[in-house]
């Protein structure tokens, strides 16, 4: 696969994720404002709990998105240093079909499974 095309694909995906985070941040500050206006002891208790839950979902979404960006940065770094397409863990080439569906992959399928089991 063409390195430049690949780089463009990764940068485009990165920009999309950055926009997503910006939107999540806007949502977050909105729900923060809402909840700080309400006293936790009045009848809005249930509503406030809902807001908190929303915020937690947004936060974990944001965490996931940030992890994806970090993953893309790692793939871009590998593209720069010439190790792109090779597994970070075992050093074997990552099959092209896998890179095609997941251009940000830095691990082969086997190693990814091992890493996931560790978590
Ligand atoms: Zn591997």
C-alpha cells in the first residue's frame, strides 16, 4: 500500500476523532453547568443522577476516542521510522488484509489477542 495514501487515511481518521472529542467536551461542560445549578437535595435528585450517568458515558467515550488517537499516532510513528506493517510485539509482518480494515493496527491478530487477554 502507498505510504502517502496511508498517511492521509490515518490523518483524516485522526481529525475525525479530534472533532468527536471536541463535541464530547462541549457536551460535558454543558452537563456540568446543568448539574451545578441544581441542589442535590431537592426533588431533582433523579434528574441529577441521570446527568451524572450521561457524563460518565461521555467520559468513557472520550477515553476510548483518545486511545484511538494514541493508536493512530503510534501507527504514524511507525510509518515514519519504517516499521509500519510489522507487529510491535513479535516483529512479524501484519497481513495486508488486516491493515486494509485497520490501517492503525500496530499488532498482528495473534499478539492483539494476547494483549487483550491481559487486560
Ligand atoms: Zn505479533
